[in-house]
């Protein structure tokens, strides 16, 4: 089974203050996935980020931070506003995927997960398994969830891929992002930055804090942490640039593609 | 706890071949619910119908009818198209309710229910209970669900209210529809038709088959069957015309309102 993440920065115009979808990326990626599924029987789970549909609101309402009792209703409204906006993005993403003949069925994180201090602590994956068994493509996205300690939390798509990959025994994890993979330092700042073909520890980063974009759910370092955790379980993942045509298709087909493999195995074992 | 159903015929232009929302009803009903919640601590669950967002597609794809193996992918696409369209309606309904300050959180039927021969046979109501405990208003809607016998089925909002009312121990069930209640025969055809103040058996209907609109999920007779089943458990319900201003508000407040009470108790016991 493959877990494919489509980044919020790929599907939406993430830096826009308004919730805006990136139509051309969505349409092209839907075709790439459809082309793969037409000739492959592999089970697939899609996780998508939420970009400008979720992050500005999560920031505005400071979901996941402590708050006074008197702020509870305000926070609740923030929680449900976010749930509703990310659901809207999911509707748009599903519409395009369905138009390409992909039977995607939403299984929202806010309905199946509970968190403790921002980490998924309880889950009901029954529907995931049932939909997969019957040939559907379950789709899930960054969302708000109830939190035992903080009342409410934001769960990133990256945390979701990690959780699902382990608990659904994924064979492969693909992250479609807006960068080519993991660099030793920010390639926009340092000319001599280089791309890792394979990455196995955060210690390898030369300029840690400065590495590419940081968002409310952790940015690239957050992603890497989730994937290194997966690597500890023997599940390798690959980060590719989904803005470049056919990268996601090639990754799905396990063809050679520019990107970074996150793995703790020796390179020649992969 | 109150279970409130907002009918698809009230929220959408049901007879339209295109999915169309009834903006003015939605906006007015959101105000009525908000006005009630401002002065009442009562737990509330909202169930909404899907009208023109669901019924035409359910008919087109004949979801819930038997099919050949070769039609499976076609049926799957029908299933996911419906799930996505009703999710879109739910987004629009939630947006309006949230704007009125109501913390509604979607708990989709396609994620929590399984059916056997079109009836809910398995459910996970944990998230319903958790959201209610924390003061949210869970919202659910007519949807497609996996079916053990038929592979897939459509579950009406009316079946959902019945199931939730019993399994969440509702004190009160309110159905906001586009009619004044239950008539002994179709009031549009028979001048001498009269409205039941209280209704306790389908045998009371003079012209059964002819009674008001029939839709893919059973129409008025289907509604009454679900509510009579509830009445067997001692849970009374009331059908009111939600097209008329303040009817839903009055029903929520348990004020006198035109409508039909479905109950098996004697009238003076109610």
C-alpha cells in the first residue's frame, strides 16, 4: 500500500491570505495519479495538506495553545471554522480526482482521531480498512481534532502520513512538496547547498533552523521528523517536488526521480 | 438532548435538477437555532437532508440496487460523487450556522456507519459523544455508506435521526419539513384533508400512497415509519413546517406550534 501526500503548498496558493486553490497543479496531479492507477492494482491512500485553507485560521485562533476558560467559545468557533474550510478544500480536491475516475472517499481526521498534546493518541481506522478492501482510495487531510490535554489541536498532514503508514503497514510513502527534497542548507540563500539523495538524521543539516519554509505545522523540519520516525520502523519515504510534471507519477511507479529518500538503511539496501 | 432535522426540501431547491441551496431558508433557520441556543443549555444534534445535492445522483447511479460485477467501478464513482456533493452542501450549511456563532462540527455518516440492506447496522458514535460533552453541535446528513449486503447504500437523514435518537437517548426530536405535518390525505388534492395534531399509526392514513411527496429515501411515509419506530421506544417527535418563520424556534423552545406529534402515548400524557 502506498501513502501519497499532496502538500498544501502544491494544492493551494499557500502564501495567499485568502483560501485559494492551485487549479493547474491539482488538475495535473489528478491526471498523474489516475494514469498510475489505470495500470496498477496497488492500494493507495491520499493525504493532503491544507495550505491557505487552514494555516491562516489556525494562526488567527491559536489552536493548540493554552487558553482561558472565558475564551472557550471563541476557540470552539475557530475549531469549527477550520474544520469547515479544510472540508471545502477537500471537496475541491475530491471533485478533481473523481473527474479523473479515482474513487476517493473522505475519512476526516476530526472524526477518527483524538490527540494528546498535539499528537494522535487514539484512532479508529476501521473505515480506512473497509474502504481500502473494497477498492476505494481513502483521502484525509490536515485538520483540527479534540485533544485530551489542550482541548483542541491542529494535526498536520505530515503527522497523519506517519500515523497511517505505521498503522496501515504502508510499503511506500511519497511526499509531493514544493521543493526538490532535503538540502543541507537553504538553496535560496546558499549557492553551495546540495540536495541529499538519501537522508537519515537531522544532524546532517548544516543550517537547521533556516531550512526552507516553516509553517504552523512544522514546515520541512517537521516533515523530516515524521519521516525519520517512519524510517525507524523500516518504512522508507521519498520527498519529491510535485510542482514538476511527472515527479509524483514517477515516484508512484517507483521510477528514478529527483528527490530525497528518507531511510535508515544503507543506500545499497534500498 | 434534542435531535433537530432540517429537511433537504427546506435547505435546497429540491426539485431543481441542479444542486441549489435555498439561501433565505438556511439563513433564517440558522438565526432561529442560534436564538434558541443563546438562552438554552440543551445539547443539540443537527441532521440535515440533502435534497438536490444528493437525490438526483442517487437516482442516476441507482445506489442501493443490485448490480453486476462489471458495473462496480461505475457504482463506486457514483458513491464517491454523492459523498462529495453532500459534503459540499454540508460545508454551505455549516458556514451559515458558524456565522451565527453555532459551533457545528461535521461527523459524516460515510465515516461512522455501516449498513446491512440499507439499514444502519454498525456505528461508531464516540466522536458524537465527545463533541457533545465538550459543547459542540455535531452535524450529520443523508449520505452514502458501505453496505454488507448491497456493497453500498443511501442512508436518509430520517433514518439517521431515528438511529441517533435511540442510541444517544434523545429527549426530543424535531423534523423541520416543507409541510405542516401529517394529513389524513394529500391536502393539495383533497379539500377535506385534515392535519393530525397527533399521529400514532400508519393505519390512520386514508390515502396512503398518495400522501405528499415521495423521494428516493421514502418521502413522508418513510419519515413517519422512522418516527413511529422511535415512538415505540417512548421518544416522541414533532413534524413542523420549517418554511414558516419561527416554527423551528418554537419547536426547540417547546412552545405551541402547528405540526404533528408522532407518539404512541395518549394525548394528555404528552
